[in-house]
C-alpha cells in the first residue's frame, strides 16, 4: 500500500473520497485543521457534528463533507500530549479508528493531517513515527492514504519515515 506524502492544505484535496479532521472533543470549529475544514465545508458541518459529540481521545466519527470537495469527513480526536495518557497508544488508536471508519463507509481514498502535532503539542518526530507506523501496519492494500502536511519541515519528517 503506497502512502503518499504531500505538502498542502487538507481543505484543498479534491481528488479524495474523505479528509480527516484533527478535531476537538466537541467536534466544533477551532483553529488549525478544524478551522480550515469547517470554513470550507460551511455551517452544515457543525450541525451534522453536534449529535455525534463529545468524542474521546482516540475515537473517530464520520460525517458528510457538505461544501468540501470530498464526500466524507472523518473527525478524529488525537491526544493532548502528556495530558491524555498514554498519549502514544491514544494517537495510534486514532489512526486505527480512521481506517475502520473508512472501511465501514466504503471510503477508498483519504487525506490526513498530522494529528496532535499542532495545538495538542505532540513532538513532531514522535507524532510522525506513530502515524506512519500505524497506517503502514493497518491500512488495506487497496486504500489510497495521503498525509497532507502544512509545511516543508513536517513533510520532510514524514517523507524520511516512509522511505
Ligand atoms: N492543512 C493541513 N495541515 C494543517 C492545516 C491545514 N489547513 N492547518 C494546520 N495544519 P492542529 P491538533 C497542521 O492544531 O494538534 C484545533 O484548534 C498543523 O501545522 O490542527 O490535533 C482543534 O479545534 C499541525 O502540523 O491539530 C483542536 O482543539 C497539524 O496540522 C486542536 O486544534 C495538526 O494541527 C487539535 O489539535
């Protein structure tokens, strides 16, 4: 299963079935990825999220994509580093639950940011290692999985791990 690594905006990946939101527990618009996706999807996304919240660290839930170019959004809650413990297991669980959500909804291609590596404070190298290892171990061969990373440094760290 080839993992794709690109530098870009998670809200601008029109060729994929689903994008992953680095959500908060309330599934509401926030900063970072959640802000970008809710802005691009429009207010219907928050309405669709409301009955699904709150979620626990490591969980993932699915909604439509509304005004996004993607049919689906998989909302995953990463751990707040050092606060939601054990952070490494919860981060791996989030990626496994993204893959489960994809399988349950017939999703064949996914764009995904670096969960927990922004506002939630996870050290980049560690967050990237868990992300890449978990996806490599658990993604089915036919799934397209694209890490969409916001800056060159993050992209370089992920690229090195995938090689
Ligand atoms: N596209 C791709 N990656 C992005 C984008 C984007 N448009 N914007 C930021 N990143 P974060 P978290 C990168 O903070 O750490 C929110 O406020 C960013 O540089 O979005 O899981 C929520 O409401 C970083 O590498 O997610 C939650 O409260 C990575 O995406 C909280 O932040 C994740 O950054 C979630 O924190």
